[in-house]
């Protein structure tokens, strides 16, 4: 990476020196240096991944256990206002694949009382369906202190000593029993390993955007993960879910500090996973990635808008790592993981700044003298070379990894068949590359806005994710993405007027901004996604070969999809539901409340006048065991 960057920057500096380096060119040179090194790091990771794949290199050189494990393993699924039917369908599908050797913990931080009661009822139904062999537990926290990391901390403090390992899942995660058993065996055979990350494959959604992400994950993800795993070895990272963790190591070393100051840079650490991996490495434990294990899955965001909403939270969390990057005792690879996470968002405003400075530098605000020399491109020699080097080098570094991933996939006949055959792979790769090219400037503008607002002190919360396929309405998308379109229009007019023949260099960037609204609307369509699947495009192995754990989860969720009953009132009207709720509420500290307000709610509840209850009213009433007993 450094050699590539030095070579490119040396060439760029040599071209600038032809007519002297101006202040703007100096800024361009600095930005070019940073950004070229950034994209070259991904390029070389993929190169090493292609080498590892094509040479069949062992990316996980750990011992394998040969005997059945005697270890106790808990599978944790922290949830926060999620689709209740989808969550419990996934848990059941995993349990049926893994068998009764694992204990399941559904750790709810849901603040919506309707979700809370529905979770209790689904848990009771699941326990009744599976019988006594199913060790599936449910716990609800009255306050989601610490968010997901606080939820995991609560589990460790309450039940962690009972288990050797824990597998962390997200609400949309799925893992096969074979993969879970394999991870446990690896932990048994390698006592210095504290964490093994099983990279999740994106599956299960039907919108065009989701299908593009699923295909990209299936095509490019393995080669990138192979390069990362091969190079990092035991200095790996943690992605927050679909990983197995040695409980006592985690409990001993992964307590998170509360950063001084107010959010967005202070307070609770939002992107806790990178930090926890860094703390394990600091304590001498090994952290590995298992790129070839398979059997690890999650769902992608269904639309570009949902993707960007999620990225806003991740951006704030990753920028918090600026406070942790130089913490005492961290290993150099851990610092690099943190730095790369920060750079994944900071690179966008740097790209935007580079484009603005470069565009300003090539503009001619005054016409050249009559009869004077003019370049055929409307540029000075140094400016022409600047754009040529920037664009060509960027294109090579961005698109050669895609080509390498296609070559590595086509080298495997079985994998090629699982993606629909050679023709389908090539056509799908072209469509995915076109979409990612158009999407890149939209994401660049949005990430730049994220970074700017965070630097201005604007913090964001951590709400539940939208995981359901749906076509976004045009007026809603237009309200969200009109700034991107306006910026594209203004830039197009200015560059067309003042940049002369150099305007063509900017067309790929401007196109994505100009079509941002229709691009988001069309890509959100589940119908277009199904059309692409019918035409044999953007196929992934879970579709061509089937995936039992995914199919089972979807089948179970479909049964629950039509149940829209408001279950909150059942706590008041159904003795069995009330007994269940009170039993699960036992031991929970009482919520501080205004006695007069609580008495008013009780009076309304006695008369069955709950139609006007707000969400906070229901939460208060359902949290107070004594009041429910009095009713």
C-alpha cells in the first residue's frame, strides 16, 4: 500500500512541478496522498484474498476438536423493538438446526409496550411448541442502559458464570447447527482464542437494492474476508454479531468505559465491537476470523435509505474511536482496525473536498486571450495530467478488485453454478458495478453530511432497524434526496460552463446525484428484485440451492405476519397473560413514577378506558407489578 502510494504521489508531484506547485495543487496533493493510500489498502487486501483463494491457502490455521464438546454455550439475541414474529421464527429455526445442546437467551430492551407483551407471548408459545428440551430464556430490561453492549453486560453479570462460550446474534442473524458446533470445537481446541468471527453472508430479502447487496456480498465478500483473515491472523476484529466469544475472557477484559463529555464524542461507546476486540488483544487473547466456515447469515437493509440511516449511527460510533485510537496498551493491528473504521466515513468528506478543489482549479472564470494558445481539453498540461492520473488510478483501484473477485469465483465451478452460471455472474457483476458507481456519490454526500453534523455536536440515537421489504413512495424519497439532486444540478451547470471539455471527467459523479431520487425509488422495489431473480440476475447460493434454516425462518414468520392484535390489553383482560407478565416482571426493580399519575391510569384501566393511553402510559402501567396485582 505504501509503495503504491509513494509511486502515485511521486508521479503526481512531478507533473505539478512542470509549472510550479500552487497552493491549490498542494492541497490536491495532500488529499490525493491520503485517499490513494485508502483505496489502495482495499485493493491490496483483495489481491491477497485472491491469492489466498486461488492457492487454497489456509486462512484459519487453528486446531480442530475431534470429540463432542462438553462446554456450555449460550446463544444470545439482543433485541430492541424488532418484528416479534421474525425474531422468534429465527430463534426457532436456529434451535431446530442446532438441537438442544445450546441455551438460547432472548435479551429484550424493547421500549414499545406492544412489542414487550408480544415477546412474552411468543416466548411462551415457543416454549410450549418445543417442549422441555428447549432451553430458551427470555428477559426484558426496563431501561436499555448501554444499548446493546449494556444488554450483553447484563447477561454476563447475571448468567455469564454458567457458560464457557456465548454466540452473539443480531435480530436478523441466522446460523446453522453445523457452524455453531464447528465454532465451539475451535474454541475447545484453542484455549488462547477469545473470539472467532464468522463473516455473515447477506441473504433473505427481495428488494432490488437488497438483492444487489446480497450479490455483492456473495461475490466480493469472500475474497475480501480471505485477504483480511490471511493477513491479520490472530489480530482480528469483531463485527458485533455472528461470532463466538470465550465468556470469562470477555467478562474480565471487555468492560467499556464511559467517555468523558457529552455525545456525540462522549458518553456511551456506540460501536463497541471494535473496542472489545482491541481490549481482548491488549490482554493477550487471540481474535480470529473464519472466512471459509460458512453457515453464518444476516439480512441486508431493504433500501438505500435504510442503509444510510444505519450508517448515521455507525458513523457516530466509529468517529468516537478517535478518543480510543491512542489508548494505552492497544496493539498496532487493533489501532489499524480502529483507524480503518474511522476512515471508512472520513474518506467521504475528503473525496468531496478533493473534487471541489480539483474542479475549482480547472475552471476558467475568464476566457483566454483571442488567438492565444488553448489546450484541446481546456486545461493546462499539469491539470490534464492531474485529472487523468486521479481518474485512471481510481478506476483501476476500484474496479480491478471486482474483476479479481469474478475471476476467483469463476475458478470454482461449483460456486459459479450456485450463482447461476458464468453468464449470470458476468451480467450480474456488470449491473452491480453500474449501481455501485451511481450510488457512490450519493453515499459520499450523505457521509460528508454525517461527519459534518457530528463535528458540530449533533448526536443521534440508536433506534430499531427497518428490516421489511417495501417500495418507497416517490414523494417521500424526493423529500429526503432533493439536496443531492440540487447539488448535482448546480455542479453540472457550473462545470459545464467553466470547465470546458474537462466536463466529461465529472459525468460519472454527477450522474449519481442527478438520478438519486429515481435510483432510490426503483431500487427499493421488491417487484424489480423478483424480476431480476426471474431473469437469472443477482442470484446467490441460498436461492439456487436453498437454505434450510432461512426457508424455515421465513415459513414460520409468514404464519405470524397476519397477527396484528394489540396484545397490551390482554395483560388486563386475560388472567393467563397477566400471570405470565407478572412472573417475568418478578425481580425487576420498580420504575419510579408519579403516584397520582399511576392511580389515574389504574382508575381508567378498571373501567376499561384504555383507548386514550399513550405508549408511556402503557409502559408505566405494565412496569408496576403491584398495580397489576391490584387490578
